[in-house]
C-alpha cells in the first residue's frame, strides 16, 4: 500500500540537527527542466502566475534563481521535514523515529508541482509551484498536469505493483494522477465533522486528519488497507453508513 499526500505552501528551512538517510527525487532532471524555464520569468510574471503578493513573488523569484544542483545535506532539506502545512502538523514527521521514517520512505509519496513525486526523505530546495498553477511549460504542454500526469501515473503503478493506493491528497494534486490506470484499488478517505446537526468537511480539520492518518499508517506499519478502518485519532471513526467501496468516510461529533 502507498499513501499519497499533497505538499504544503509553508516551508521550514531550518537545518536538521542530524541527517542519516537522505535520497534524491526520482524526477530531479524534470524538476531542473522546469526550474530552467521558471528562472526566465520576472518576479511580476511569477506573481501573476501564482496569484500571490509582490513580496511572495519576489521570494519565489529569488528561490528559482538560487536553485541549483547537486542537492546536498547543506543546501537542501528532506521533503517531509521541510513541508509545514496542516497535514504535516497532523503527520509530525520530525517527531518520528528513524525506523518510522524508513517505513514512510517505502509507503508514502508526496505529490509536487516542481518535483513530481517525492519520497519523504528526498532532498529538496525551497520552492513554490502549485500543481494548478497557470504555468505553460511549452507551446504543446499547457500546464503542469499535462507535464506530469503520464510520468507520475507510470511511476506510481511501478511503485504499487498492483497494491492499494490510499489517496490522502487534495483534489488539486490527485488530478495529476490518472486513477483509472491504477492496477489496484484506490481508496480516498474523507473526513467530516458534525456541525449544526450535519456532517460536513471542514477543510482545516480535514487537512490535519490526512496527516494524522498518514502518521497512523506509519506507526502501526499498516500494509492491509482494511486496517485503516480502525483509525481513531482525535475522535474520528469509520462511518460505514456514509462510506462507499472506494470513498471511506471518517467522522466525529
């Protein structure tokens, strides 16, 4: 079983005290190809493309200019320890033991607009490039979905080898995978909270819950997807009445 997650916009760039195992992204050559194109864009063009403030546009323009190979333990950071969004607050990879991280390395993948598909311990340099960005890679490749979809789908099929894909990515990132091509089952957990008498997806809570479930999979060494139904962190439980064969709802009051 492999879990897929979205990346985060917020990054923690503080150096790690000790780095034992670090790996290289499988699509580093493709990332370099994208960066070489992004380096040609002005800060203003980046701001328009990403729909961000001038200050953030300047920051990311600078990041693209400074991006360089080779990645080392001094100029890069491991992906799982770098991302800092809600899902990563739930996952808390920095608090995991090395053997937990080794399990995650085999069973967790992070989707990325720049790096394509990351293992948790892959070294990355700071960036911001959302999968849904209006970035025309070439006249024939109009966006990042067109650039990545076939590559990411083939890589996941190879990594899964017919096993189950646990889709904990956002809709924006999950669209970068051709789910119909997966040889095994694709399960998408959905997290709902009771509000005003109705079960609803509250996005901040749902994002954190995706990270909590990732942590649960890692710490319990789950490889049989049915064991996911026992997930019970922070009051969530499997809701059989709301669930379907491939969409599993976890709710809490």
